C-alpha cells in the first residue's frame, strides 16, 4: 500500500471451502490455517508489488476485534517482522479497516461521514470524524447483520457463507411473500436487533417442516433480506437526517449485499447525500484495507510496541 490509497498488491488466502464442510467458521481450524498461510501470503504480496522489505516503511496488523487465535497469529507474525526488519509496527482495528476499504475505491472520499459498518461480527452506525476518530451512534444488541443472514441461510439449507447465497437467491424471489417483523430497540433509534427476525424465519421453516411442506425458498430469502435491509436503512436514514450528514458510507462484508447497495443509493439520491460503497473485491476481509487504515494510523502517530496484544472485542 502506498500513501493510503494506492494498492500495490492484494493477496487473499481464503479458508471458506474448508469451513463450509462444517457450516461455519471453526476457530481452531481458522488459527491453524492462518499460521500456515501467513509467510507465503506476505512473500507473494511483496513479489506482486515488485518490492522487498527494504522498500517497506511500516507493518500494519489487525489486533482487534475478531477470533482471538487468528488475530494472535497475525499480531505475532507482524511483531516478528517488525523486530527483524527494524520497521515500525501499527495496530489496526478491524472495523476501521473495513471503513478504509472505501478510500481504496473512492480516492476523493475523506472524513467526516456517516458510516454503516455491517460484517459477520459487527453492526455499527458511526459518525466518522476523521481517519482515526469515530463516535459510535448505534450498534446491534444481539446478532450482527452478517450473522443474521448466515444463520437464517443455514436454516434454509444454504451453504456457508450463507449471506452470499441468500442474497443471490433473493434476487429471484418475491419480497412481499412473507410478512416478517422489523425489530427496533425502544429508546435507542440507532441500535439494531436481529435475533427476533432471525427466529421468526427459523420458526416458519420448522412449522413448514412439521407439516411436511416446503416454503418457496426464493420468496422467503427475498422477504427476509428485505426485512434486514429495511432495519439497516431505517436507522441509517434517520441518523443521516438527524446528524445532518452530507456523505453516507457503507463498509464490511454485508456491504456487498445487492439490495442494501441499491436501497441506500436511492435514499442518498433522494436526500442529496453523496453515497460511497467499497468495490466488491474490498467488501470482504482483505489486507489492502488494513494497510490503508495503517497508513492513516501512522500519519496520526499511532504506533504500537512489541507488547502489542490481540483482543477479541471492539
Ligand atoms: O467482513 P467480513 O468478510 O468478515 C467479518 O469481519 O465478519 O463479513 C462476512 C459476512 C458474512 O456474514 C457473510 O455472509 C456476509 O458478510 N456477506 C453478505 C454478502 N456477502 C458477504 N451478506 C449479505 N449479502 C451479501 N452479498
Ligand atoms: Zn471483516
């Protein structure tokens, strides 16, 4: 990564195929695969960028939040690299990295902006004040949006990662076929709650199975996707209106969702907000976005020492 915006190389080692066998991420397997892959991935990234460690100014690494075993592999590798190559170390928060994926896609984008971060583990609505400061306006009280998609998709018999397949299926369904709840959190209009909605779909599936019938999966996927997206859009639009935001940004794995992208684009156009979303290649987890955020952390003078530890929470 050069200057926080220019991706010199991006190498992604995916473990999705292996976790699919178990219907979700198995933390123990995730850590082991990270340990196996990390040396080769770093070497390949340097090769593809046609440079050596001599050309590198700093090493950035995700230190939180996430699966602790996988984070520890990255953090320890980065510390070793930093020590052996004499390079400064920069710790990056995973949510911040997802937000930075937008800088790779839209060179003109600069904070402040309102951002909806939606991933497998997080659903945050935040006012991003500058490159390293945010005010969290709302968050999920239970499941994250990606988790809600994945769990419902699993109950529908779709492969992991369910959100991706549910989104595809939903494109061919009737979103008005099933009436589903649109939970909100009383007294906290920017917070989200998806567990009741997820349970409603799982109950529909169980009841149908008990009667020996099958529900039209496309229609159920479309109705469910609409309900989740309705909740995300409802709170985001309200926050944008109440905070007077001029720019609206989405980030995280779920920002690849076709309906969410369409709906927020329409809302932004109707209200006169500029709308930004990451290129599909940078919606899911990748190192380019970590390096981009790392650049801005370094610019702000935020360096980590060799005592850096991984943390599972935000
Ligand atoms: O950001 P990410 O790659 O990993 C985490 O940090 O969690 O997000 C992964 C999540 C998964 O829950 C996955 O199902 C969801 O993003 N996802 C989608 C779509 N693509 C990925 N959810 C809905 N629609 C999609 N198109
Ligand atoms: Zn992520």
